[in-house]
């Protein structure tokens, strides 16, 4: 016999799954069902994402390994290049900064690339 907690969880899992598939906001979905949108959010958070296995669930597939090639010697890097700081912005822009660079100016450049003002 299922416990009350198990039945309640199954009921809310069904409700949350139906809400996620409906494409409606929680408020719209809840209004049509006569339930609280807050309860939908709470149970959604408690139950996790739809395709997320529970922590106790074993993985469904074995981990995959990729081949690795070891090299005997590391490539040489010039001392000037190794000391540089490289900044990669979200859209892929790359800024290489030499040691001792003016960080205020760097901030202005980053702001300009992001479309803002420093």
C-alpha cells in the first residue's frame, strides 16, 4: 500500500509534468486547475527537472572515454607570450594583456566591446 507521501508526490509529479508540457505559465495553468501557482513552483523545484535522475538512481549508460595521446615534450612558448593574460569575452572576442598593462584602460576596452560605457 502506497503511503500518503508517495501518493502526494506522484500526484504532484503528474501535475508538474502536465504543466511543463502545457506551455502555459504556472499562474495560467494553476488557475485552470484551481490550485496555487506557488505550489506548482514549490513542487517543480522539489521534484527537479523532468529528465534529471534522482541522486540514488544508477546511471543509465556507462561513462564514455575518449582516446588521449601523450606527448613527450611540451611545446615551447616564448617568455613574453607565457606571461600574458588572455581575456575571452562571451561573444568570443579575445584580448591579450601584457604584464603591467593599464587595467583602467582594459576596463574601458572590455566595456566598449560589450556595448556599454566604462
